[in-house]
């Protein structure tokens, strides 16, 4: 196992040294646009009091994108973590995204394939779109993640309204005991406002329902204010809820505050996760995160030092996790 990890670390440094800053543009013509992108996030992790320390990868993926005539889009993304963790070459696990878009109009786009179900905003944020290194606990436990399906979407209706709606092939949880062959549906309503200089406001509400009576919903609010060119203040909050009818009800609340000045950024977040609402459950917890980021090479390289404190109060356990991570995107 160690030689596999060493091999991937060597590949990482080779890519950082040789890859161009502007990314890998394979084809660029009047109608064709073909790109290859790579996202890597190696980290050194220190856990206390468990003292389980060492090198990890938070992200390792390669993505191929092809666009024709600004109408047809094809995307393929591969999760190389499956190879890094020693799972071997299993196509079903390696393929992260595989979908085809057809843009009829900005009001109507059709997507078919495998991609993230539109429930919640935090889970949709990529590595370069969030200041912290890992998704929130609520997103990782409650959001459906990637599923195969058909989705319709549109944006800029009345200049501020957008939507996503689709049907997907399975239940919204990855837990084996809750997987089901039933179809599921999801929809999201998005309000975007950028009427004032430097200010961007985004609100969304999304809902998910599986025909085996699993229901989930999410509400989020995003606010950013860019001032004096190099300063940016970001506020984000999200509520996620998941109900298994006649079984249990889970929810989470996530809040984020970030401030960036030029190449430097500081952030702090808090999260409360409640499983089996109204009952004492061993997985109930709250966490506090904080960190500092340093951006390089037009934001394509980011060095981040973060700390996460987690209190699993039903178990009576407290955990601290310190992470030094380098996020590279080309």
C-alpha cells in the first residue's frame, strides 16, 4: 500500500512542475472547445487525541470536457482516489461524473447521465469554490451525492430566477441498509441578485423525494461583498433535513464566515448535526472550524492550514484535527 501512495505523490509533484498555469486546452476552434483539468489536494493530518497522523489526499480527480457550438457539452470526471486507496481498477467506482448537456436556451438545458443531485448548495461547491478543505458533515451524510438521471435546468428567468428539476435512479443515501431500487425526484429553485456593484446574493430552496418514502429538503443563503478590489467578505448558511418516514429524522445547520484580502484569506465555520431528532443518538455532534489560506499562481494553487474541533456529546468524545493541505487545480 505504501508504494502505491508514494507513486501518486511522485505523480503529483511531476504535474505541479510540468503543467502550464493556464490549464490543458486540447482543442480550441470556432465550434469546438476541448479541455482537460486536474485537481489534487495532498495533505498532512494531525489528529488529537487519537494521534492517527500522516499524509492523505482530500481530492484527486481528472476531468475531460468537450463543448460543441455552445450547445452540446460532454463531461467525464474520474476519481483517482479509488486507485490511491488501493481499490484497483473498478470502472464503476472510478467514474465520478459522466453526462451530456444540450443547451436549447439559457432558460432550458437538458442533462442526462451521472452527476450530483440538486439538493443543497454546499455539496455543489467545488474545491476551488469553498475556502475550507472538506465538505460539511451534513452534506456528506445527508445529501444524495451523485446519481444517474435526467435533469432540466434554466437560469436568468426575469434576470434573477433559476431552476433545476430531475428524476434519478436510486434512493438518496449511500448506506447499504437504506439503498433502494426506487426512482427519486429532486428540484431546486434559485434566486440570484447582483444589482449592486460588488455585491452578490444567492438564495435557494431544494427538495428531494424517493418513492420508498424518503424525503429531504435544503435551504441556503449566500452573500458576498467585494470592495476596494482586493477585499471580499463571504457569508454562507445552509439547513439540510432528511426524513425516513416511520423511521427517523436527521438535520444539520452549517454557517460560514470568510474574509479575503489579496492573496490571504481567513475563515471560520460552525455546524450542528442532529441524528434521530428528539432522541439521544450517538452520532449527534457539533463542530467548529477555522483556517487560513494563501493563494498562488492566479488562485490555481492554494496552501491551507485548518483546524476542526468536533464534540460528539452523546459519546462524551472531543476530537481535534489539524490539516495542512495544498490544493492544486489546472
